[in-house]
C-alpha cells in the first residue's frame, strides 16, 4: 500500500490537503446542523446532518467537475486543478466513512452498508490521480450530479412524500437520466482508459478494472430499483386507478360470483 503512494507522480504535499479537507467537512457538518437542524423533524440528528453534508459535497463536486469539463480544451488531461478537486473529494469520503462507521445510527441499514462499500472502493481508485489520472478523476466526480438526485430522493422520503407525488416522479426521471449520462457513459470511458493505458503497475491495473466493473454493476442495480419500484409501479398503479375510476363513472356494477358460497365480488 505504501508503494501505491510512493510510486505516484504527485507531489506528496498535495496528499497533505486530504486530511485538511476531512477536517473541513467535519466542521461544515456542524455548521449545516446548526443552520438547518430545525428541519430534521422525523429523522435522527445524525441522519439529517449526514445527509445535509453529503448533499453539500455533491453540489460542490458536481459544479467544479462540470466547470472543468467545459473550461479546458482537454478535460481528461492531468493538471493541478483536477488533482486539487479530487483531493477535496477524497477528504470528504474519509470524513463520511469515519462518520458512518463510528458515529452512525445503530444498527446500520443496508443503505449505509452499501455506502461503506462504495467509499472503500472509491478511496482505493481515487488516489490513481497520482499516476496521471487527475482529469479522469474529475470526470468521475461528474457522477455527483446523479448523487445529488439521490440525496433529494432521500429528503423527499424522510419528509413523507409518497412515491406517486409529482416531486418524486420528476426527481426519479431526472435521476435515471443523469445515471445514464454520467454514471454509465463516463464509467465506460474511464474503464476503457484504464484498460488501454499503461500508466499503472499490472497489479493496480487489474484491481482497478475489477473495481470499476463492480461500481458499474452497483449503478445498474440502482437504476433497476428506481425504474421498477419508483416509476413503473407508480405508473401502473395510476393506470389501474384510472381504469377503476372510469368503470365506476360508467356505472358498471361488480358481478356476483355465483359459483361460490361467499359474499365476495369479482370485478371483470
């Protein structure tokens, strides 16, 4: 693991900002709790604070990453700006991982268990910025555009919005679109780059490709869950309600099942 960092091309001083960003997000979580703590009705103080801090990181990372993608002629090139943004995000991941593991509500839900797995994988992949992958690291951070939708989805759920509410439907549609554009398309670009380039030692290259495929699989699983449970089921229920209401309006009467001795009705 030491060779992982010692063999990189980054100035060791650039890595030193990671714990500083970790401390910064710890302080920001307290500030967010102070400013917006009054809105956490129905949630635990830790869950609300963690969600607010995660949302703040998503806004900052997605904004900076999209600016880099639009500002530079070669957005995938390695430069100081891209490495700085990646180190900022790494500092947040360290903060959030420690926050979930040591200070999170007990028992941990399956969602937060997947969060731990996600953070461990990203904390392995992101230091590859030291091998000339700073631009690709920022490309990965454009996925935070999708993460922001995930956080909004969590806010709506915590505040009791039902799945068929228009706010949930609109957010889930945007969520699927950003998942396709940023998580899937950029994952393929990054995976192709990791396979074709030879900047990494073989053992790092193989492990990176495996973990990128694993992360792509998590994205596919999430896409399927949102599409099936939060959109298709809602539209199916709305269609069924519309048909039922139409049948009642037309004066149709349920037919008695004469083949049964019970008083149940069968609707055709």
